C-alpha cells in the first residue's frame, strides 16, 4: 500500500496570530508609557529650572544692591522693578512661602514667567558679629502647575548668600 502524501499547511493558526498581536500591543503600550513619563519629567525639569533662575535673579539683584532691608535708609531694591512691559516676567506683591526661622521678611511676590505662577519670598538675617547680612530667597510653584493658588504643599527651592552689612 502506498501512503498518501502529507498535506503541508501554509499560513498561521489563530493562536499564533493572537500571540503576535498581544506582543505588539504590549510593546506599543510600553513605548507610549515611556514617552508620557519622559514628557512629564521634561516639564518638571523645566519648571524647576525656571524656579531656580527666578531665585537666582532675585538673589543676585538684591545682593548686588547691598542686601538692603526695608527699614534701611536708601532702600533701593524693589523686585517689582525687574518686570516691565517688554519682558515676559511680571512680579507683583502677593503671598509666598514662609521665611526661614529667625529671618526678617523683606516681602512676598507672585512672579509670572513662561505663563506660569511662581511665588517668591525674600528674607534676611543680620549677623552683626561678623558684619554680614544673610539673604534668603525661597521660590515655590503650585502643586497644580501652572496657575494654581499658593498653598503650603507647594514645591520650593531656597537660595542663600551673604553680603556685608549696609553701612558696615
């Protein structure tokens, strides 16, 4: 007796197709999730960089003018003067993070930069024994970035420097 030749099937079974589709879907979801978190981290980094630049701008401007306090004669530093119609930076007196313990408040400001709100508080402490004034700038941004109201749960960054006491 002769054996009938075996039939060679061409094509894929339904299970093979389902496994292939599942693998492709998992890969696509993984790539999209990775892309989402990369974009989220880039936005957080941009916000932190802007807050750092604002803090540095305020601290450098204040220390460059001798770190004068509000009660000092010839008080010439006004953060609101850093904003103008030609720039994208707008600074108005408002609320901001609290001053560190033992520091005197210079003022709190709401800063609008890149279409978002940041809150800055300037404070100082005199170190008469060393003839120095310690300047502190705290910059916070709302949890509900970019235009949320200020609350105590906001993210923040602090900058501190020392200058000679005015008149010292």
